[in-house]
C-alpha cells in the first residue's frame, strides 16, 4: 500500500518510527516532512499529505502533530479525505469500520510511540464494515449545503 506521511515538529519522532514500521511491512511511504524537530507550521506538511490521498496518489495517509487536532482539521479540508483523530487502537478500529477513514491523525504529545505504532497497525489491518455505514459515508462525501440551506431536523 502507498501511504502518505506528514507532521510538524511535535510529531517528527513518532513519524520516523511509523515510517520504519511501514517500510519494514513492505508499504511504500511518501514522506512529506517535516525532517526535524525545528518549529514549523503544520499545514505546510499536512496539506500535501492529504492532497496525495484526495487525488489518489496514495491509498492512505497518516498525519501527526502535538494534539493531532489541527492536523485532522487540515486534512479533512480536502474532498474525499476522511481523517479520524485516534488516541488508542479502538478509535483506529472504529474510524476504519464505521467511517472508512483513509487517513488518521495522531497527537504525539498525547500518546507514546508504542501506542502510535499499535494504532497504525490497526488502521492498516481493519476494513470498512459497509452496510448501514455506507449511506453515511456518501452523505459525508457529498458537497455540504450552502449556508442558510441546511435542512431542519
């Protein structure tokens, strides 16, 4: 599988460990950086990683930052990207099973390296459950309503 990686300075160390894990498992990794722990702005690295998934150049993507929140938000700005913020293996399993996530975001200051690697393994090994979740994915992937045109519940 071809997998994009992107991180800011906070996630650099975890990214390097994830990259080794992926390559040892035979995956092709496209590393969009960063390449050190020097302070950087995360969108510069997250957006290309997400674009690669959105455009089909990579099948999946993994992005990292301090909390993972901003990185997930940045990745989800791209049509066709479904990036779940994961903090344990169960959130990784469910984001694949129920949301068919093609990207995950990890908070390197929130989880240790061992947990990050376990999350990545589950993300890669878990399939999409389909069924009742398919209609929801189609709704997520359809264009958002224009402001003022949101249907009442």
